[in-house]
C-alpha cells in the first residue's frame, strides 16, 4: 500500500514538474520580449535628445523634466492599474497596457513642442502603469512559490537585454529619413508600432487561467491549480490574519525597501538618459556608433549581474552583496567626474557593473520578507516609489546642465546616495516577520 501511495505521489510530482516546465517555455520568453520592448519605448528618448533640441528647441532642462514625467504618471496609476488588473484578469489588462503604451510611444513621432513632449511622456507612464505588477500577478496564478522567484529573475533580465540592444537599434532607425519625417520620428513610430503589433500576439498567446491552457493536459492543469491552492491554504493556516496594506505602509522594512530601490533607480536612470550625451562628447560619431558605444556598459552589467548572482548563491549574505555592488556604483560615478569624456565613459562602464547588479540583487530581499498573499501588491508599491528616481535624476541633471553647463554635481550626488544605500541596506531584513508577531500586532487593542 505504501508503495502505491508513493507511486501516486511521484506521479503527481512528475505531472506538476511537467506543467511548470511547459508554463515556463510558453510564457517566460514572451514576457521577457514584452519587457524588452517596454523598456526600449521608455528610454529611447536618450538617443534623440540632440535631435529634438535641434528640430524642436527642447533644451536640457525641458528634456530632463519630460524624461522624468513618465515616472510621475507611472507612480500615480500603478496601484489603480493593479486593482483593475485583478478585476478584469491579467490577459486582458496586459494586452490593454501594451496597446496603449505602443500608441502613445508611436505618437511621440508627431510632437511639435515642449508641451506635447511633456503630455505624451506623462501619458506613456500612465499607459505602462501596472505592467510590472501585472506580470508578477500572472506568475502567482500560474507558478508555485518556489518557481516564481526564478521566473521573476529571468523576467527582470529583460531590462539588461533591452539596455544592450536599444542603442544599436535606435541608432539604425535614426538613419531613416523620408515621407516628411526625420530619423528621430521614424524611431519613435517604428518602436511604438512594434508594441502595438506585439499586443495582438499577446492576446492570442496568453491564457487567463491554467484550465484555459490547451497546451496543458487536464492532469497538468489540475496539478498546477492544486499546488497553488495548497500553498495559499498553508499561508492562511500559518498566518490567519492577513497583513493589511495600511499596516504594511507603516512597516519600517517596506519603507527601507522603497528607499533603497529609489537610490538604485536614481543612478540607473541618470546613466540611461544621459549616457548617449556623454558619448557624443567623446568625438564625432554617427548615431549608430553612439548606439554601439552605449551598449558597452550594459553588456558589462549583464556579466556583472550573473557573476554577482553566482557569488551570492555560493556565499549567502544578500545585504553584503547589494552593498558591495552599490559601492562599486558609487566609485564609478565619482571617478567619472575626475577626467575627460572618454575617462567618464570608462568610469560609468565600471559603475554599471554595480548599479545594475544592485538592482537584481535587491529583489530577493523583499521577496523573502513579504507575506506571499500581498507580495505582488507590495512589490508594485516598491517598484512605483523606487521608479520615482527616474523622475528625480533626469530632472535634476537637466536643470544642472541648463544652469551650470555641467552635470558634475549630479554625479557627486549619485555617488553619495549609492554609499548611503549601501549602509542602510544592512538594516533590511531578509526573513519574514513571524506569524505570531503579525497576529499579536493585528489583535492588539488600539489606545487613544
């Protein structure tokens, strides 16, 4: 009898493993591609700054402010978008997000002045809001917890790949001229419309829930749903009182997570939006050559991300690895102020090893701390607050360049904030709050 039960369990495990493998093959490549396209549409303005300045008169301060406005729209609508996603379903909402961001991104080709630039950058943030938590929510419905973290790590690698290919791609598109449109207009239009076309494929490729997936057998569908349901029941049994969002917003750890990620994103987006301008100061180059040079730091960052991931898996102390990566970023940003444009570029290549690695090393910390039932919502919160660094960095850099003719003060600021983040990361917990502690805190009487 024992053998029979064991055999039955082995059969269930094999069916679940088969289902998980199929989900990864079916869903993950598409989500990575979506993230690559998403990231390119978000940051491609870095390659056309001088073109818009020449054709539309958009100066450094206006460029920096417009670049940052994206993140205001993104932050304001991230949580409402996430709530709507849970009502209508991930398949419908992710397709809607991609359609609207593609249309707005393509519409950037037709801006005529600063106001148009500001409005469309803000609307692009509104359109993209909910994409990241939407993908996380989709994973919670399709993958057990142990596989979800791996899937998120692969998904996040899309930003590094996007940073790598966006330069050469945008450089090639900038060489297109015709039909009364400049190269920068063609770049916006083609990259935006690619997102629109891809959303059609997304609609037909994604399924709303496992039992809708014809590419899974009925046994695989049941095994997947049962595994996820059993995990949920186990969580509810371990922590009968679900932590409320109100209490989470007062949680010191979550505040720390938001602050750390904000500091990381400051450096990432400062480099993303200003690096092409630094490269152009190195000498006379075509747009395609600028794009190729722009890929170098991001290529190095991918190597650094995998190296740090391997080291952190072998010697487990996540805060120490995040701090090390941040200190490398700080050193690189500081060194970029001490020489000419070529030396500044080399220094930022070194910094990229740190700030992109810090971004990927950071996420396992909140994931390990959070109750899985509210993890997606809190990750969305951390992501939206952290991404406000994408508003502060380019806006500050634009004002500095417009009024002082230099971004050196901003680079000093990035070095300082990276050091601060490296220090405070040691205060972040990597283990979940005990269930008893949550229950006592929630059950405690409230005193005036």
